[in-house]
């Protein structure tokens, strides 16, 4: 099944990274330097997860947001690294909570080093991120990031409450993915505007862009869990189903399936496992649940692009629009 027809053919993520040039290389150096610890296990786990092949979209968005607002300083590099550290900390914790053994095509850190080491190094990355924010020295950025990390933690708890609950509604699901995913995208964009000393109107514009791109990104992730192959996706297919997570494809199919399909989906959500994966995949396709999920993702991406209208024309603004498209075009 084709995921989404690209609206900007030939999109090249590497070209966007080249656009920010020296900034991108500086972020890599900052991340490597800030990972340093005199505790050997911290170094081992943190380097393993940081270098596990992620797209690093969140720090890239920080760089683009700052430059699109006319920022000419250097603190956006440190802020981009902060965002990546917080994201990485959440991955370490998520994989422990979900008992995951594969991410981005590699064994998860908890599978390699154990749950205890993963949780504690996740804590190290969180605390190091806040040390880095102190270096930036702007209370508003501290405020934005404190709110974001708190919202992410609440999102994790909300997802835990939804887990194994077939009565989870679309509204409850959207609240989870906004807090877990959209909030960090949103915070990164807002930081770019704050660094550039932009007006609240411009801040609000970038906040809306970040929120909508984050939602689009997670909606596509949840669709891919039922449509990509393991090699493309870099994790086991049906992971959400195995964990009893009612994501939007399941929620939609449950509402519109036949009684037999509804029974199979309910049982899978309540008990986890992949025993009825083929039947549930058939129900998801028959009810149009994937098409619906991807339509919601495309709409979020359109809203993200529309939110950029207040920004002056620039190559950085164009790159932000391209990344909104990429969020829904990707297959991994």
C-alpha cells in the first residue's frame, strides 16, 4: 500500500541538513561533548542510544526555527542538543515501559544493557539537558522546557491509562500523542523564536507549526505499525497491538468493524499479543482505518505549513514546509 503521494517530489532530508551547514555539525559536536561522564556505563548507554541512527528531526527544527526568525547567534546549537537529549531520555524510558527489544533496526538499550541502566541513564540525559539550559541563561527557555517535559511525563501516564482499554476514544488518543510527541516539537520551535527575540505572534505561529508537525509525525508512526515491513520501519510490526495500545487505526476499526472484527480487536487490546494479527490487519484495511489515520496526518501537515505564513520568505521557511511534507511521506 502506498503511504502518501509526495507533494514535493524529490525531497531530500540531507539537503535540509546541508542548508543549516555548520550549525548541524556544531550540534553533533555539542551532543558528543555533553555526553561525557566519568561513569563508564553512562558513556556506554548514552552513546549507544544517541548514535542509533535517528533522524534528529527535533534538533533540526530548532535550527531552522531560529534561522527562519533571523537569529544570528550560536545558542540555538546548544538548545537543539537539549531537545535531542530530552527526546533520547524519553526513548530510553519508553522502551523499558514497553519492554521493547528493537528500535531503528537495532537492539534497544534496555535489551543490551538492562532496564535499570536504561532508566538511570535516561535520568542522566534529562538532568544534563537542564544543566545545558542553565548555560543558555534564558528563564523563558527554561520555562518552556519545564512545561514541555512535564507534559511529556503526563502523556506517558495517560498512555499507560489507555493501555488495554478498548473504550479509549479518538480524543483521548490525540491528547496522548500531543503531550508525548507534539509538545517537544512545539517547544523546539518556540525556543527558536525566543532566541531571535520575536513577537508573541511569531512564537504562536511556530508553536502551532511544531504541534501540528508532531501530531502528523506520530499519526504516521501509528499507521506504519500496521503497514510497513520490519526492515523499513526498524522495529517489529504490530508492536502497538502486542502491547495493547489503542492507537487511531485500532480505534477507528473498532468503531466500524463487524461484530467479529470488533471482538478480535477488543480481545487484542485487552490482552495484548499478536495471535489474531492477520484478522485485525484485514479489519484495519477493510474499514479504511489506515486511510483515515493518514488523512488526519495530512491535515495536520497542511495546518503546520499554513502556520508559517507570518514568517518572511527564506530558504529556512521553505525547508520547514518541506519537513511538514516529509512527516507524512516517510515510510520509516
